[in-house]
């Protein structure tokens, strides 16, 4: 792990990021006191079903709810057309 001051970090940012990419940890300090760290981001691989649960959709999931449908049809949002 290396420690650099803010000015040096701004001046050598590309180099420091390259070192981080290669696995090093960089600490940025202000007046000798650490204030931030640069670390490589570790991304986790997605594993479908890793929780061990199966998800199923009920057969009536896509059917319209008759009560809600009636509320919409009888509301002032959709006024009856006059002929």
C-alpha cells in the first residue's frame, strides 16, 4: 500500500489507477493524514437462483381484476361517450 498527498494524486492519477488495477491499494492524504483510499472494484458474478428459491407466477396473474376494471369503466376518468 502506498500513500500520496492530494497534489501528487492529482498529478499522477493515471499511474495510481494503473497500480490499483494491478491490485495495489493507494491512500490519499491531506497534511499527512489519510482521507481516502483507492481500491480495485470487485464485482460479484451473478448467479441466478443463488438464494435457492423458485419463483412462480400464479396462473391468474395476467387476468384482469373485475372489480378494478368496473371501477375504471364507471369512473369520471373515462366518461361514457354520448351519441
